[in-house]
C-alpha cells in the first residue's frame, strides 16, 4: 500500500516564523528534495517514492535517536 503523504501545513509553520518555501528536506528513500511528508512518522517522502514504498519501510524518527 502506498505511503500517505501531505504537504506541511503552511499556517502552522507561520506560527513559528517559518516559510514553507524554505522547508525542503531530502526524501528518505531517494534523497530528492521534497516538501511532502508522512506525518505520523515525521519522514520526508517524495511523491514518486510514496507510490513505490509502504509505511512499514519508513523508520519512526523517534526510534532513530541514540
């Protein structure tokens, strides 16, 4: 099943003084710059990779801290 992704909410970012145009991170699979995320695991994921991978392939960012 494809990974559900969404674009970061610009109104939420504005509360923190951030501009959506500047928020671009690398996709966790292909490293291509993207503005789309899998919100539940807090992983940047481009549209191409979201269609090819599953949520179970994503790491929860909380699990990667040491």
